[in-house]
């Protein structure tokens, strides 16, 4: 954007210089008015390739950023895909001596965190910014491994589950959700399959039906 703005400014200045200098020459009879107009047109054509190159360079920069993001994903360690699955979960949670410290940080986010949450119980977590609320939720959902300690779901270590299956059994709303550049239904269910009647029931229960109906294309918008 900065480069494009600079080139646009350069184009305006070039036009002003050519017309200003050419007007003086035309008044003195050195060049004709037609030559002045032609010079201005040729100057614009000469600048066009530079402008197109700047536009393409911006696309290349975005592509380079996208490649870096893909490489970061490819460098991530593989998750457990062979653990326990297709079992019935009651939903009890035990956290034993949880400790987490991010690389490069001198102080831990939290340490010696222990609690028990029975099936069907509610737990509210509150604290200042940076106190570890999001980190704890990421650990409980199997997104972030703890530096020390263990998380037990129905007396089973969380890392013994097939994480892909485990995550399908929980509801997790991140602090900063990301959306894919597609329609509403793709953002709601991704590649999963769901019956239309079941989806409509869920939308009604979470009060999204009126919002969906307000879009001309509905879920496909």
C-alpha cells in the first residue's frame, strides 16, 4: 500500500512537471500543444509497467507470508491419532499439579494447579489478563500440552485419547475465533455432516435462526 501510494504520488508529480515545463516551452514556441499532450501520454505509459510491478510485488509478499504460515503448520508435531476413541464419556475432569511455562519466559503462567470437576458441574474461571485462563482452557481441550502434571478425563490421561475424536466430543469457543473465507455453514460445521433438521434445531436453540434468515442466501451466504 505504501509503495502504491508513492507511485501514485510520483505519477501526479510527473504530470505536473511535464505540463508545467511543457507549457513554458509551448508559449515560447519551442514545442506545439500536440507535442505537450503526447509527452504527457507517453510519460503515463512509461510509468504503467512500474505500477503493475508494484501491484504484483504486493501479491508476491502476501504469497511469501502464506508460505511461511504453511511451513509453520507443517513443522508442528503430529498429534496422537491412535489413542482411545468410540467410548462413552461421563465428563469428570481432574487436574493434577499442572504447570505451564512458555519457551523464553522466565516465569510460569501458573504452577501446582489441582482441581476436580465432576460430571455435570459448572466451573467459572476468572482472573486478570495473562493469568492463564486461556492457557488452561487450551490444556483441557487438548490443544496445548502442559509442561508438568496431568489432565484426567474419567480417570484417563487426556494424551491417551485420539485427540481428533476427543475434540469432537467437546464444545470450545476460543478467545479469538478464526473464520474461513467461505459461507456460514462451512464456518459452523466445517467438513462434518449433519442432518438438516438437527442443524435447524441447533440454530434455533442458540438464537441464530433470525440472523441466518436475514441473509438472502441463508447458510450459503
